[in-house]
C-alpha cells in the first residue's frame, strides 16, 4: 500500500448493562474531509464482544483502502490487533488448549477484522478516557458518555496527527 493511501482515525467505545451493550464509533479522515458516527444497542451481548463489534462496524464503513489508526479503550482489542490477530488467522481462529483445538473468543468478529486487513493497514492505539475527572453537576457526579470519551480521544489524536503530519509506521501481519 502506498504512503499516499489516506489515513483514517477510528475511535470506538462501548458500555454494557444487564440488558446488553451499546457500541459507538466515529470515523474521521485525517484531513477532516470525511466523518461519520454510528452507534447501536446489542441485546444480550456484553463487554469485549460489543467493543469488538464497534471496531468491525467502523472498519467496514471505510470507503477505500486506507491506513487506519484505531483508538480503543479496550486492552482486549489493543492486544488482539497488535499481537493475536496474525497468529489466530494463521491457525484458523483456533488455539490449542490442553491438547484440544478451541475457537478464539469472538472468532467470528476477529475474522471480520482480518478480512478488513486485506484492504487496510490497521494500527491500534490505547485511548484511555480523557474524562477521568468526570463532569460535575449541581446534583453530584455525572459519568461521561461514550460519545464524550470517543470525541475526546479522537480530538487528542487528531492534534497529534496534525503535528506529526503522519501517523508513523504502521504494522501489518508478516
């Protein structure tokens, strides 16, 4: 993929409760020529699966082969993209445990991320919530929304990208 390939910033987030999980992503072209935001609620899906679904939906929304800087507050996704995905794909999304082949957790979604890697060079960056000091109101503590967390991470990274004029070297499966 040539370096003239466009750079997209994909910021994701999710929250779960007893009924299911809400995911959200914001996809922005680094030159700010394009931006979309999507969210949805998945009943009976929780935690890491909902977070990974936000990534999948965001990657599938990119309209052209690109370099993608994925911003995620999930260590599960960060480690999966950085260290696990290439090995899992080579092994058919199954691992050996105690002499048996066991499917990688959320293998169906990881396979979709691997499919996206055929078109995009994906780098993951941890984006801890910038809203650690939660918004205060007269009634007391107000937890930041997923959208607030995503916008904060996206805007901070946008400034970094603009200052560096590039996202830096991007890793891909060998």
